[in-house]
């Protein structure tokens, strides 16, 4: 039976996770060539998604008009109000889709680049990189799963945002937390799966250090929101997630070892 690592104070653990992303950025100085190569797929996906959003904004008026023929006979005020709402929903939905799909598409397009980063980080930390059984179809499946879960997280955050007064702030927090967890889940999967952990074992391991994993994911998500931040952060996120995965495994191994080496309690006098 696997023993979970002892829980630290959640706030301290959260900032340890933020620090794991910082350790990922430190690999820009240690592995500059591999990290620089990681910019290529992120830039390609970022440019394509940005071009799609700009194109939608340019033609959103025509699209909305085509979708709202039913409002042609309405008063100008109500027709304009409905068309504005439809246009805002289209643009907002496109932005949400771009945000939640960026990581999945970037990991899919740049799999060889990010595998090189992962292996380089593993080697730099002193271990021979384990063999990865990630294949092309598995990468596609993981990417689709991440996009669908990201869309679900966006819907949940949007519903929370409808709460009066506190909805906007609370929705932003919920959205960042859910999306951050998904990012950490996806980014740590390769290093953990390569060590023989299936999906259930990976979930159990992350739950044992929930605050730390969340800190890493939220920090990554916030960096993605900065202009050009997603492109620059993506290689660091891959490196940092490798560090995080190793840390989670080391913490669990140390607890398991301590549990095995602890002698059984002595019997009291007269005990049978």
C-alpha cells in the first residue's frame, strides 16, 4: 500500500509549487539550446491561434448578422443588444478555446522538442532518462482530453462568474485554479508515466501534494496570460514539471522507506 507524503502547510506547499516553475526557468541558463528549441512549437501554435482570433474579430459583424436574421424585424435597440451579445459570446468563446487548447496543441505539435527538454532535465538531475512509451496516438488522445476538460473548466468558471457582486473575482479564481490543475496534470504526465505510473497512480500521487501541484499549475497559467508569456513559459513549464514530478516521487519514496524501517511498537507487560 502506498503512503502519501506528510502534508505541509497548504500555503507553504503552494509556493513551493510556484518555486518549481521558477526552477524550470532556471534551466534556460543550464540547457539554453534545448529550451530555445521549445520556443518553436509554442510560437507556431500561438501565432495560429492569434491569427484565428484576429480573423474572427474582423469578420464578427458579418457572422453575427448571418446568425441573427430573426432580429431583422425587431426594433433597432433590441436587435443591436442581441447582436452585441452574440458577437461578445463568439469572441469570448474563441478566446477561452484558445487559452485551454494552447498547451494541448503545443505539446502535440512540439512533442519531439519537449521530449528533448524532459530528457535533458532528467539527465541534468543525475538520472538516465527513463524510456517513454508515449506514442503519437496517445499524444492526440491526451490533447483532446485536455481541451475537453479545459472547456468544462471554462464553463464552470463562467457559471460561477454569474454570482452577483463576487462572481467576477470568484469566477477568475475558480478558472485559474481549475485550469492550473489541468496544466499541472498534463505537464507532469510524461515523467510519471515513463516510470510506470498509470492514470490512477498519477492522480493519487498528485492528490498527496495537492497544494504544491496547484501552485505550479496556477503560476504557469498566470504566466500564460502575459503577452508572449505562453511562448516563453512553455519550455520552462516542461522543465519545471519534470522537477515537480521527481520531487513528488522522492517525497513518496522517503515516506514509504520511513514506514518500512519503523519498528513495530513494543508490547506492554502482560500483553499477549
